[in-house]
């Protein structure tokens, strides 16, 4: 059984701790899904590469091709991992702007794992007061465990510790939620709803 997940990373730095957390989470989800007999295909969207397109879409109402492709990938995904750096105690503006241009019903009933990075663990509550409400508004199904990594969490022995435990638990929750659902089927807006014969007869 195959399923796809899209990983949205809003980190701006290179290398990015947000991307690092996103990669750890997707690896945990892939492993957990494999244990359930599901092969997860992963597509990563680095929002910094789409930043100009997102602004153009907000200004014109039309997504450039690369952004359209990214938005289609999100709509067609069986699950999502969404990771933002904390800026001023909330999600970053780029992260919010991306989800402002995602089609309004694209996340409905879609399993989403939310995560964030920050300079201080004191701002981990951004997951609860900013990210979780936004995804609730979009009718997504956020898995119970969200993951926050502060700067001090990196650099030690990542194979153990609380962060590692949360990553594994969150990945497992996402994998289970994806595995128990039917694959997402996105309707082709250009497909014929009536056969050629019926059209000609009409
Ligand atoms: C404009 C700005 C605002 C920030 N505000 C916060 C904040 O309120 N709380 C926090 O914990 N970290 C804050 N940070 C630190 C970033 O969240 C942190 O460095 C993040 O992990 C960077 O992610 P990246 O390595 O993927 O770019 C801020 C950073 C910037 C540039």
C-alpha cells in the first residue's frame, strides 16, 4: 500500500533547523508507516523557494506554475507535516502566507502533524495558540502530538531524550492516521463528466 505525504518547511536559514526537524519527523513517519505495511512517499516543500510566488499569488490571485504544483501536491497528499520557525511568538509570516493561498477545502479531513522551532522553549506554546487553531479552522485533523525544538535541543545525542521521543510518537500518530484512511483522490477539473457519445447525441 502506497501513500504520499507532503512536508512543508518554512525555515529561512541554510542550513535550517526547521528543515532538520521536518526531516526527522518525515523519517519517523516513514518508519512507522513501514511497520504498518504502508510505503510513504515524501515530497518536501521549502517555502523560501516559493516566497516570491506566494507574494505574487497574494497580489494577483494567480499562482505561478511552481506554486500551483506545490498547492496541487498539498491537496493531493494523504498527510501533511507542517513546520515553522517561531517568529515573534507565532508562526512565521511566510508559513501563514502559504496556508493563506492553499485552497480553502484542501486540508479538510487531512491528517496534519504540526511542529515548530525556536530560540527558546518558552515559545513552544505557539503550537497551541497559533498553529493548532489555524489548522482547526482549515478543518484539518491535527495529530495529538505536536513537536517543538529549541536551539538547545540540537547538538547533543539526538538518539535519545524527550525531543526524540516526541518525534517518534508524532511520526507514529501521523502514519497511523494516514494508513487507516482511503488514499486521497483529487478530481480532475478538466475531465469529462459525460461521454463523447452522449455529448454528440445531445
Ligand atoms: C524575526 C525573528 C523573530 C523571532 N522570534 C522568535 C520568538 O518569538 N521566539 C523564539 O523562540 N524564537 C524566535 N526567533 C528565533 C527563530 O525561531 C529560530 O532561530 C528558528 O529556529 C530559526 O529557524 P531556521 O533555522 O529554520 O531558519 C526569531 C527569529 C527571527 C529571525
